[in-house]
C-alpha cells in the first residue's frame, strides 16, 4: 500500500511540474548559417563516399526553407561547367569532336580513323574545281569541313571525298560567322591544328603534311603559307621568300610599323589562309565577335593569343599558295 501511494503522488507531482513550464517548439531554435554550411559539406562528403549500389540518407529540410533552396545546395562538383554543377562526377564530358558515327554497331568500332587535323573551306559550288584540287592536297589525317554560303550541298557528291566530308549550309555568311558558331574550342579539341581557309587559293605548290612538319619544327602557333609575290599580295610579311623555310618578320613601308616586333612587320598573318594550333584557336575563338563579317583587322589582333608573338607567328615559305582573289561570295543574291 505504501509503494502504491508513493507512485501515485510522484505521478501527480510530475504532472503539476509539467504544467508549470511553457511549451517549447523545435521551430524556435535558430541554427547558425556556419553550422548549416558545415552540415552541407559533411553531407556532400558522405554522399561521395557512399558505394554505388547504396542509397544515401536523405538530409532533413528545414520547414522554413523552400524545397528549391534546399535542392540548390546539392552541388556535387563545383568545378563542373556552368549549369552542370549538380551532375555527379564522371558524367560530364565537356569536349566533343567532329568524327562521324554509324547508326548501328559497337561504339568502339565506330571510328576506323581519328584525323589529327581539321581543314575548313567556306565555299560556293562555282568554285568546286578549285576546292577539289585543294582538298586533294590534304591527306587522310585531315577532317574536311565545308561551309556552304550558296545553299548547294548534295551537288558536291560528284567528288568521292565529299561523301566523307562534313557539310554545313547557311546562305550568305562568311567563314568567321561559321567559325564562331561551329568551331567552338571544345568541339575541335581533338585536332592539333585547324586550317580556316578561303575558297580562292591555288595550291599547286602546297603539301599539307609537309606544312605541318615545318610548323612544328619552327614552333609556330599561328601561321599561313607564303603567297606568290606577283598576285593577290597586300602585305610584305606574307610574301613568299625563296631562300628559307619560314620567316617571322619583314620590312614594310616607312612609318607602317611602330616596332619591328608588331604587325604588319612581325607577329602577323592574313585572314585568307590562317592555321591555328589547338591552344591558339581556343584564344582566337573568344576574340571573334558575333557580328564579325569580313574579318578585316582581326589579323592585327591575333598576336594577343600567343607569347612571344613575334616568335610564334610566322609564314611558311617552303609551302606556298596563290591568292586568286575571286570575290564569289559577294555575287550571291
């Protein structure tokens, strides 16, 4: 009886004590932002360490926060490209290529070859014979990409090589319009060198493989073939010299160069037939503005993308071309 009475008194006493205190709500506790940040970091470290077959514990969401804010905290890899931060490690592939893929078969059997260089021509069908001669100067180590400003593409299938080339057709646009939109550095990343050429170039004295050898030998990041002196020549810098493989500087008219190492006396090539290394093109692509049309003046600015420019920009004399000066794009309606 004494034990029962003692227990009853204890229960009543505890009940009265409970009534005498105000109610406490968990929602009235404020957790500092520093603690929350620590929790976020620990959560990310934990989820990264969870085995692939396991399901990580769900992080509780504060009732005072919207679900959108909570979701935005789940950044898996901050170094991922902009917009892809929430993707897990290993899924992001920032670079691509222009290699052609089959519609069936094993993916590892898609590519019978992976060309190391890219050559692009901005073309009209009227210049097909000239382009056919030019393309034949480039070996199987080159991907051929044609930008069509006249809308004619299937007509080029009269040439066997055209069936393996890549054709992009947009009417009445110049090569710099195409280059900005279709030659992003992350797309052309597999190529060591990128040729961005006009259609009116005579290539009788040109061999692409030999050209690449000389570019590597002389450490040129931006280059062009020498030009035949008697036709289509504007600058002394791009005129072919018959006594050497490569030249990187010249003399111009008095007053044209403030310094012997600046354009047009050095660190200069023209825009008709430039060749860029992968690293140089990554810089030059960003320099090209969206409304750039003919590209005049771009050749004077290319030197900003290599250092020292007067040593890494040059003209290859041993492999030279003829500028035929055929203004076919301007005749389009």
